[in-house]
């Protein structure tokens, strides 16, 4: 039995929390005992109950950010002495910083969800560079770094010269995300108060600068100003939500829904997935949409191309911020045989991006670390 301890800031719903949940859901519980520490109090949209339902031993330090800086490492060490884990696996900046302050071990592992350089574009030059420097410094001190895409792993290895890096691509839970039938789609649209007829393009995720929602809104308004056959739906909150609502006033074919706790229903009610993101690790929003049978129209950042290169028939990548290229490929997408695209999209998800496949890859790494590590089980 391998005892694994996960450390995260909180279990707030989002890509990293979903990824960890999927790893745990498909783990062989006869071979693994699982514990999880959260550093801060849980937010309102927490996945705590879902993790409890998986039988994970949960521990919360409930520290504020200031308290975390002052005493998180000490409190984590106290719990480590009680839990005595064989492997510690962290996710995201704050947890990685805590782990980096423990005794270095080949049995420590982190998953890197984004390009560290993206802190600068997302959080501003000064704050972003501080976060970038802190995170890179932390992950250099951790035994194994797992990039969520080949692109992220490649940057860690080739640009940041970090050793002991591998890639395990994100995977989506196809037991939860799967296509709707024609009658189900119509029923869902009716329930969700979405247009019954016409194409629905959906953009799922936080409405922030990094996701670049205004490019899609402005391009859509120019191309489909009075078109009732094509609709654009945004689901998710973020600091640009209010401005997106303001920008789309009077546009009857753009729907800014806000936060929803039934993302899968909106995806299964839609026809296509669209994203204009400037940066991603390997986007869960896109993978979830594809698992629901949605062909894609994505900005040509490396993680998006990593998906579409597997089969060009699942959709297109347009040149980032290029409206003309966006319009050209949008028209091309609408004129493709959608039934064929749906089948191919589902085939790509099953072959490359299933949650079970991802979890099995992590389990192989846990086994390698546990049986082949050079150090003892003592981790701090």
C-alpha cells in the first residue's frame, strides 16, 4: 500500500481541482491510501464534499494567506509526522512553495498546470514576475515535475533547464462528459432557456484577460450582428464578467450566462467549442467540450495545437487575434460535416485524453517513485 499525500491551497472548483479529482477517482484503492491537506479555508464553490465521497482523508489548515506565509510549513510538518506519507504530491504555487521548504526528496512530486511565464501576462509585470520567480525557484527543489501538456513540460526542460520533468496530459471524465442525442439537446436547450434552433458556440471558463473574451465578442458582433442562426454562449465568472455583459447588450445572439454548477448541461446543449485564450496549460474547458462531442475553433497557442494536431478533423486553430483568419475558419467549421467531426472528436478524447488514462499514468509514476527512489520513506 502506497500512502500518498496531496497538498493544495483549496478545493475551489476549477481545472486543477478537477484534474486532481480525476486522478483520485480512477486510482486503484487497494494499492493506495490517499490523504489531502488544504492550506486555506474552503470557498463557497468548494469540491470538498465530492472529495469526501471518494474516501480521501481530508485535512484543512484553514490559514489566511499571511498565516500561510508565517506558519504553513510548520503546520504541514506536524501533519506529516502523523500521516507519514510515502509520496507528497502538490499542485499550484502555494503548495509548491511549502513542499520546497521541506527536505528535498525524490519522493516529492508537483504537477505544473501553466507556463510559469504566464504569471507576468496574467498578474502584471511586477506581481507576475515575483510569482514567476517564486514558483520556478520552488519547483527546482521538488523531485519530479509533471507538466500537464507536452508544451508545458517542454518549457520546463528546454527553457528553464529544470531536470526530472515529464508530461502527463490532462484527461476528462467521460463518465460525466458525453454527447447528447438530438432530443436530449433540444430538451436541455429548453431547460436552460437557450435558443432551440440554430448553432450554439460555447466558450467555457473564467472571463479574464488571459481568456481573451473580447476578441470573440467583437468578432461575433461584426460577423453575426443580426444572425439568429448562430449563437455564442459564455459560461463562467471572472473579473471581466461585468464588462462582457456591458459589451454584449443589445446582441440577441450573445449570451453571457455567468457561473453555473451544471457546466456539462450547457456543453451537451451546444454544437461547437470556441476559445481565444492567450495562454493555457492544457485546457479542461476544451477537453470537456470535446468529450461532449463538440468540434473546436481555438487560438493557435501551443497547448491548443497539441490537441488539434492529433487529428485535424476535430476542428481548427486560427491565428491569435486575427479576425480575418478567425472568420475564414469559422465559416469552414460551419460548413464541415458535423456528424463526422463529432465521431472523430470523441475518438480523440477516448484515445488520448480520458481521465482513466491520465490517472493510470500518474499511478505508474507513483509506483516508480515508491519502488525506485533512492531515499527512505522519511520526507521531512
